[in-house]
C-alpha cells in the first residue's frame, strides 16, 4: 500500500503541469497495481468447479471425485444419491460456477443421509456383560516406542486421472507418530476402565495409573509440559488433490440462523477436536479426541484417541480459541476420558449403529463439553446430539444437557457460535469469497449487538447511581478468588496424586 501511495503522489504532483496526463495515468496506475496484486497471490488450491472444468473432457473422472466426497473420517457428513446426481448434472452441463458453491445441505438432510448409512450398516452385536472379578494388568508406558519415523505419503492414496485422496504428512508430527500412536492407545484403554474395577494400568515413575488424567498428571509432575488445545478448521469433505494441488471441498450447511438482511447464514461445517500436546524429556507426542464418521466401514470412525500425523490443506483455515494449561489441562484430560467411555457405553446400551455418529454428536461434541465444563460457555456449531440419549444423572449427561442442540427443532444458533466455527481470526484472511462475506456480516451484527448492550448497560448503571443517593460500597476487605478459579491448592493436590499414583488394585 505504501508503494501505491507514493505512486499516486508522484502523479498528483505531475498534475500541476500536465492535467491531461493525470486523467490517463492515475486510472492506469491503480488498475495495474490491483492486477499485479491479484497475480502475485494466487489461491494455493483450486475449487471443485475448476476441477470439474479440467476433467470435463475425461469420461468417468468427475464421477470418481464424487465417490470420495464425504469419505474421510473428519468429513462430518454424507451425501444422498440425489445430491450426487445433482452435482454430476451440473458438471456435465458445464455449470462450474454452481459447483464452487456446492455441495450444500441442511442439518436435516445430513441427518437423513447419515441415518440411511446407519441403517445399511446395522446395529452393533450385543456385548457380553463384564466379568464379575477383574484383575488389573499393568504395562510400562512404552515410550520411546522405538518405531520408525513415517516417510513418504502413507496417508495419500493415488487415484486415476491424476487425482489423489487423503492427507499429506506433517513433517514434525511424522517424526513422533510412533510415540503418539502408543500414547493414544494407552489413553484409550485407560478411558475404558471401569472406575470400580479397572482392567488396565500404566506404570510410570514407580506408580501405576488407571485413568487418563492420572497418567497425564504424572507426566506433568515429571518435567513434561502438557497443553490441551481446542483445534478447529473447516471439515475437508473431499480430501482430494489434483496434480499435487489441493481441491477445496467444503460442505456448506444452512445453519438455521436468519441474518438481518433476511437471508439464511450458510457456512461450511467445521471439524474440531481436542489435542493433548505433551513435550518433555521422555514423551513428545500429540493425540486428538473426536467422534469420526466411518463411511468406508473399515472401523476408523467413532469416538477415540488418535495420533496426529497429517497436515491440513491450505483452504481449511485453523483456529485455537481455547488453550487449557496447568490444572485445567489435567481436568480437560479427565473429561475427555469421561466422554470416551460414556459414548462407548451409550453405543452398547442403546445399540447405536455407525458408532453413534450424529445421534451422540459429531466431532464438535468434545470441544463443546470441555468448553462448557471449564469455561461455562460454548462457541461452536453444530451440535447434533439427540438429548434422549443424555438423560441420566451421570456427569457427562448433566454437562451435555446444558449444551444447545442444532437441527432438531430448537432455537437458532447464536452469532457467537457461528463466528466461533469459522476458523480464521481475521475475516480478510478467509480465502473463500462467500464465507468471507458471511463472516463479515456476522461480525457486523455482533458489533451492533454489543454496542446495544453497552448502551443499555450504561443506562442501567446511571439509574442505579441515581437511586443509590450517593451511597458507596466497598469490598476491599473481601478475599478475591484467583482469576482462573482454582488457585494453587488444587494444582498441589493434583501433583501429590500424580506422584503417588492413582491405582490401588491388584495386577498380574
């Protein structure tokens, strides 16, 4: 911008002696500068419409693309046969601009598609009751695991027509994948322990731990840094590359929120998870917890801890609105274990197909539960869980009942939740034009709401001051709680518990 300003100044100075030159040069300079700026920053991806245009002369190519839409574990939704037919018709008719705004669906349509998939898959087989007597089997943590560093692109599968499906490795996470996989497996097994009769324990530092928070707390007490991050991005509905270029395949969903101009806010559905990041002298790993969709039927979906190894495509963005450290990191881990076991129990008790996906929430459930429990608020959309499955007195069900529910006839989502699900801090950085415009409109309405609240609050405060008759109150003598609500007492108690261990059961 400074360069353009200097150019304009030179032109304007020249105008004193050559008015005609100004009339010609100024428009040319401005247009040229904009053209140079646009040419210098091409999008690091192509759109679905651009891909369809490139493949239009290749029979069967776009059909292969459609088969991959919704096929990833983080895809969030699935397409109906009617939706796939409409997309194919648009490609064959050359309506490529429409494809840049597709696929689109409502939460009711997604529910229908996923319900159909669940019916085809069928409910899980009944599980036998647990044994009356449980012996606790202990294992060493097993990290460092000694596994090899991932190389190449093991999660990116080549397709015909110069296409590929999957994700590329994150070089940093590839180096620690073996240890992350072991940590994810350990946390998963600890989460599934019955609280009154654990069957699995992990040995660390001379103590045995039977809960996820016990193990993570012990790592924190032994010189490791533990952080839990609320990581959000757009769900990658296709996970497709063409000639090495990422293909933007968001799934646009009608949020059910009516904006001030009367339009319905449609935004790409997000992917979100909680990531436990451990760094230190022994363990260096990142593991995620979320509910994934098993479209392929290979067992890769459901609620579980997973090792991180791949990177996002450039169009999906990335935001971390919540970071839990110290005691909150340990408490977040405890709640993650609670969710993992609770969802597993509900799948068995209600015999829910497709790992209970959608009925027990999608990937957004885990961040929402932890945010509500620790921050007393929720800033993510959509939350699709069916409240019928969360009616017990358990801690998990009580937290979930405090959450909003989307797509089941309830209230429209708040602007805060919609904005919190668009994973860019800066609206100008959003590379998808329609989403950028929607985000700007949401922010403008939020700003207007906050201004009205401030004005109303100022009026209330003035009225209270007038009614008080000049009396003043002070709480200078009252003790104040620490900002985070916990102080140092609980941190010390957690540290003591970590050093002591959390297992008091027999082991083999």
